[in-house]
C-alpha cells in the first residue's frame, strides 16, 4: 500500500460525458502527478501540482483539466469523452516538486468510455 | 527526443540474475536515475535510485558508469513474481515536465 488513494476504482461512461477522478496523496506529500496509461502502453505524464499550484504540464488534452485543493487532494476532470480516452489513470505523490524524488503511485482508476 | 532507451522485452529463468540496461545519453548534471517496477493494472513501484557508481538495496543493484550515459538494473536470482515491466526514469527534480517522461519500459518475463 503506497498511501496514495484514488477513487473510483472503475468508471464506465458514454462518449461525450464528463467525469472527475479523485486522488488523495500520501500524508505530508505536497506534489501530485497525473498519468494516463492506455492498454499495453507506457505511462503518459499529464500534469503536476505542488501545494495547489500547477508546476509542470505534459501531454494533457485541452478537454482535460486538473486542480489541487487546499487539503492537497487533487481532481482530474475529463470532458467530452472519446473512446480513445479509455485508459488507466494513475495519480502519484512525492514530497518534493520534482521527479527525482521517489513517486508513490496510487492503484489507479480504470476508465471505460463506451 | 526520448530521454531514455531500454530493450522492449527480456526473457529469463527462475534463479538467474537479470540485467536491464537503460541508455540516457543526454543525462544532465542534476539528473538522478530511478527504476520502477509495474505489474499489470497496478501503479509503478519504486525499486532503486542512484546518481553514480553503484547502489544496492534489498531487492536490486544499480550500476552507473562514470560517464553516466547508461545504467544497469541488476535483479539477483529472479523468481516468477519478478515478471513485470521495468521503467528507467531520468529526472532532475526541477520544474521540468521531462522529469516525468517514463518511456516504454522493459517487459521482463521470468520462466520456470
């Protein structure tokens, strides 16, 4: 157990819909990262927040957005969903802003768009 | 430009030592090298991290030559449960989205 929690575990929705994925980082971690992993693909970095502020942006679509709240939990919002958005979405946290400190990954949310 | 290059897949047998090499020719002075393990449908798990020379922990060793342009993850006496994807990550800890570029990883299959 990494200490990072993600909800929900599974999500099935239709094209065109909007969903929100939630992540609670490890206690004390200020940095949260979001990744997308499609079937048998590598991890695609989406976005990073540190103590409520956006710090780095990866291959995140304009239909996607995220935020980190004062209690440090984070939400990833996916809108106008397409079939290709079906994937595992992972959240990770670390105690520093950058990647060279160990990232602790959550169990992921499996999103299925039908 | 890919920051790391790893073999796509490797096969081994139980009890053997496995070495997975990662190339990172453009590594920067501030970059560290970190290896993660991922099982299907699970989040990646930290294995080991190093800056130079050799690092060893209870599960693996990491060898980094003096020029730091490559690194080798060594798994001693693998078992079936070591079958997973292994990612090499080169990151500096700065505000750089390249820090989170994991690459394709190496799929290790351990056979009985």
